[in-house]
């Protein structure tokens, strides 16, 4: 049974995988009386998508204001008739940058690859979800997996939900203006609206955008890593940190901190997968432990430091999340919450992962090393071409 943790005036519930997340999300949508805001990178036309779409339509039918923001690339495969159905039922649905392909080069370089990668939901401004779980069937349709993707979300009830609600309202207003070029009073109010909730050291809602919050999530990671005393566990699906982040991990390992990295074990995106392998040598040489998740695809973006600090959210540790996309994470300082997440990660490490040992340094053949280095070089070239070489990426 999932525990409830009281942190800085908020009730937190850690939800692992869609099996825990989707029923709870539907229950809270069904309980909403005034408003439902949902942001997702992927909204798939599958059984899970139908489950959530039906809940959204039920809410709209009883007079609840329902607003859904979909990323134009991540949800590009969602059939138009699904969107039309939502709108016909009274759901307001918008696309974030639907017209821009990730390979479009005709825009200014600061606008290329800018995606809305957040996975957020807020009901009545009182219950919120923050995490990495998209609206898509839990078990991948490709491959022979019988296990769900490893992923997490946090249900929040309390003071911080007003901050999340305000962030979602702001983005909704900005996208409304961008999509329809209207400068109405409603849009100006959303753009200027500020959250009333004050940040506390024990609970921080972290955003990443290209304006005021460019490095907030990365800085939170770096601060936690620098302050670690015993152990750092990072589970991240797409792991390609820049030099500053890698240096912080290696320094931690060299001063005797146990550094554990749980990474993607199956090839999902070839270029990024093999580029990550190019970093293994230096991380292993510094003393880090690397595990590759094998039970299914891993989609988690979480970390635990010293069993006291934890983060759960949508941000990968790669250039696309840390330098380009809109992301949202929670940073939580609470022993009970961190212990629950740590225990879940250790189960995944012990039961469903393989360790990449130091023998990896010598057993890889020349071709494997060449593929890794070329992939890493290609990733750096891509980011450099887009004008994002800053911050040691």
C-alpha cells in the first residue's frame, strides 16, 4: 500500500508506474468540481488514452472547466478525431508548437526543438500530479515485454498545488496567445499571474523553461550531489549529462560517496543510447556503479540522495531536457518519502537490472567503442548546431 507523507504542509503519495497512476488520476478527475488542467507530452490513442479521455469528457459534461495541453511532437500521432471528440464534449484542447518539427531549421535557433515535456495535472487547484508518466499504455506495444515501463509520479494535496495550478494557467495563456494571436484580458492575466505559495527548503516545485528558469532543475541536482554524504542514486531514462554534471558525479564518487546510476538497458533511441555508452568508461573509472534496466523500457527521471532528498519529475539528464524542453520536477527533503523511492529503486536494481562492471572497460570491442564515440560526437554536433553549447553540454 502506498504511504502518504506530510511534507511542508502537503500530503504526498508516490505512485509507481501507470497501474498506480492512471486509476488515481481518473478518480481525481471524476471528483473535480470546478477545473481540470492536464499537460502531457504523449497522449496516445490506446486503451489508456481512452480511459483518460473518457474521464475528461465526464468532467466537462458535468460543467467542470477542462483544459488539456498536448505537445505537438510527442502527441503528433493522436488522431484528429480524438481531439475533435474532446472538443465536442466541452474539453478545451490546445497544441504546444504543433507546427514545428524537431528538425525544422528555418526558425531562430533558440526556438528549435523547444518542446513541452511536462507531465502535470491539477484538479480544482487542490490536487496535483507531477511526474514522468505519459498518457500511454503502461506496457510498451513494441518488443516482447510483459513488464510495464519503470516510471513514477507524485500526487500532491496541499499548499503547493496553487503554485502548480498557476504555472499551468500561465502556460495555457501563453500558448493561447501563440496559437491564436489574441491579446485578451484573460491571456494577460494568465501571463502575469504569480503563485502565492512560498518555496520551502523541504518542498520545491521546479520548472525549466527558456526564460527565468533555464537551469533550475540542473542546479537542484548539482546542489544535492555536492552536499551528498553517503549515497547518490539516479534513475534516468535518457542520460547524457554535460561536463559540469559529470564532473560533479565523479567528484562525489572519488570522495567516497556511493554513486549509483540506473539507466536504460534496451535500445529505444539508438543515437542517444550509444552516446550514453561513451560516458561509461570515465564514470566507471571514477568509481560509479552503473546498472542497466532490463525488465522493460525505463522511463523514470528520479533521484535519491542520502535517503533524505529526492526528486521526481519529467526532466531527463540530457541536453534536450536540460537545455531545450519545458520540464517540471519536485525536489523533496523528507526521509520517509526518500526511503520509499529508494526502496523501489533498489528492488529494480537488484531484481530487474544488470550491473556494468569494470570489465566493461576492457571487454568492449573496437567496433562498439567506435559506435559509442561517433554517437556521442553526433549528439554534441546536433546540440552545437542548434546553438546550445553552453553549460558544458
